[in-house]
C-alpha cells in the first residue's frame, strides 16, 4: 500500500489514481480517519447552519462524537459529545437548546461547555463540577464556512487554506445565504462522492441530457497553496440549472465581471467539502465517512440575500433544486456501481484524464497525509 500511495505523490502528469484499497479496506479507512479527520481542519458546513443562540448539530468526525453549538454570546463552539460522567453521547441530531443534557443521568452542561448540573453527586468525595466540563475543540470560521480541528494545536486556519480567499474573492462567499440544506446517504466511499463533483470527464456519459450541454471545456487548473484544489470553466447559461430550464435563471451576482458572469468555479476543500461558485448561486456538499462503504452527505444551496428577497424566488429556486437533485439521481447509481468494482481483488490503479485535475490534486494530498 505504501508503495502504491507513493506513486500518487508524483508531481508530473504521470500521477496515478489512488489504489482501489483506499475505497474499501477497513485498515486504510482507520488510517485516513486518523490522518485526515482527527488531524488538520475538517469542514462542517456554513456558519448560518447555526444562525441562532442554542442551535446545535451532533456529528461524527474521525470516529469522534462532536457537537457544534452557538453559545450565549453568539460564538460557535465545538465540544466532545461525550458526557463527563460515563461517556454517553449527550446530543443527537440537530436543533435548538438552552442547555446540553445527557439523558442517561441528567448531567447538564451550559452552552459554554461547563457542567452546571450533576444530580446525586453530593456524596461523592472531592467532586467538583468545575473539573468536569466538556473538552473543547478548535473551531474557525472563514468566508462563511466552519472548520473544526481535533488537534490540540492545529495549524493556523489561514495557513491551512492558503490562497483560497484570494482565488475566490470575486464572489461574495461569506455573504451567501443558505436557502436549502438536504441530508442523505450514499452506498459508496466518501472520496468517490467528492471526486465526481470535481471532474468534467463523466458529464457526457452520466449527464448527457441533463447538464452536459451547459458546460464548456474547463480552463487549465490553477496552481494553489493550501489544502484545496480548484478549476474554473465557462457555461452556456448557468451551471445551476438543467439544460432545458435556463429560462428560470436568477440574476447574475452583481460583483462578478467578465467571464465569471457565465461560468462556474469548482473547488474542493480537503478533505470533505466540495463547492461550486456559479454566476448566480453557490452549491456545495458536506461529505462525512460512515465506514469505508458508505457516506453521509449534505447538499447546501446558497444565494445572495438580494436574490432571495426577489419576487418569484420560491418558484425559480425550485428549478435550481431540481437540477441538483437530477444530477444526484444520475451520479449515485454510477457511484454505487463504481464502488462495487473497487471491491474487486482485480481492481488496480488507473490514470487521470486532463478533465480530472482536482481529483489528481486530492490524490497527491491524500497520499502525502497518509504517508506522513
């Protein structure tokens, strides 16, 4: 495995695809959970996922139960989602709360992670609630995205993201507002789901009558610093709509000029956040591993507030949601078919097309992380 991964670190055009074992082997899955999800920064969504005080989401990052919550001061916080008593998960799902309470023995924590209630502990010698708060993890917000790190001393978020902000500066990324968030699961490895979002190669074969006609040949990919990959390409109309529904196009984002007014920038924030910035909208997927053979995903669609405020937005936005759902309905069966092939003992490393540069960039980054 190490020798096969080492081939992926090659900086020439000869870099191969990741070894098939990376998409189904349980030992590799455990290694990447440690190297990719319990080290560095992991995207967990947009800041407005938690718009009000007390909004929370429970999640699994690298096999670690985590809860993200907006505290009483309006600050987003991330805590270990394991009770300090006997480690029961405290919060499930998502919602809004005033306090975080473990259902097992009713140990209760405030939104600052402090233990404020511990019934029947008065006879326990030396027990001090102040010593039993929830461990807190690093959390950073950049350009409207939220990142969590389980490292004790993670790298500075600006170093991790490199020149992401500069490359995406033409779009008002931070100000984009979430209009839809849809969660679902797919029976494929998490990496494969992220990869299909970031390559043009499959468009004429998987999406011949839905979105292929919209996309022109992509530009050459940029050379970037930071844990991400990106490329831009022009479109006929907007990439946010099906080929046959372009009449529903919403206004072009006012800050954009030139070629950016008719194109899409696709970016992959390693390891698990993929983002498309179009001329009129932003759509993205959060991708969370659920074992080597399954992933949990969230589709997020954002628009400028000025677009959301327009008369007729509710009707036109449905055409956008229909496009994203149609593309998913075509991608998912192919991803499941690909995953079945990856499980074969005769599967082997392949070669990348010029239409898959971001996938090749991820393969290099992934291999470097796992090889240490």
